[in-house]
């Protein structure tokens, strides 16, 4: 006999392994140079994302990008942007230790995120990112699939955000 599917079966929460993270501030007219340094075409509109292998870039402001790379590529990315600095003024800050990533995945992922996020998640297309709050903690929400999200949260707020998600998931399991 098959067990009934509960809400807890419909959503999973996982802390993802570390990645190299960067905050890039650069004039939009210099995006081609930044793209060459990073090895990925950086998106030009706020909210857009681009991904190729271990590299990902999300435009989160008019002159601001969140960049991800494999953890062991951190020094190479810094070196590439240091070379670019000679011709292109910019600010690249390594934020790898500042944030942790929580993956929320499954058919009830969007519903679970609504316990702390005021956004209409149906308006966030797959591949896009958005700064928002999760129960008053600033987060970056990335939609990886129709039923898959990443919540990037500052390390200091992680216990609160992660705990709230786990508690809400348990409440889903008992039908709240």
C-alpha cells in the first residue's frame, strides 16, 4: 500500500555547499569588459540572470551584479578583474563568507516561501533573481526552476530564516 503524499513530501529544504560569491559594481557601459573578465555574458536588466556551468550572474541593481563561481575559482575571478581594473573602473568584493544558500525545492516550494516573503512568486520567472525580505531579513531569491528556489541569506540571519522555513515545513506536514 502506498503512503499518502503529505505537504512535507512536496517540499525539501537543503543548505547548499559553499560557492565563490562576489558583489560587482560597474557602469553598465562596461558590461562587455566585465563579461570578458568573468567568462560569462552578464545580464543587462535588473532581475535577469545568466548561467553557464559553475558561473552565474544576476543583475540586482542598476550597476550591481551578484556573481557566483566554483569555490576553487575565487582567486582566478579576483585576478581576472584585477587585470580589467587597469582599463575599467569597478568594485569587486568577495562576499563568499557573508552568505549561505538555502535551496527550497518541490511542488510546494513557492507556498512554503510565502511564510516569510511578501512577493508574488509567480511573477519571478525561472532564471531570475530578486532582492526581497524574508521575515524582515534581507535575502536574494533566485528562481532556478518552476518548483526550485535558492534563498541567499546573510550568515547572521541564517539561523532565523532557516529555522522559520523548517518550522513552516513541519506545519505543512500536519496540515496547517
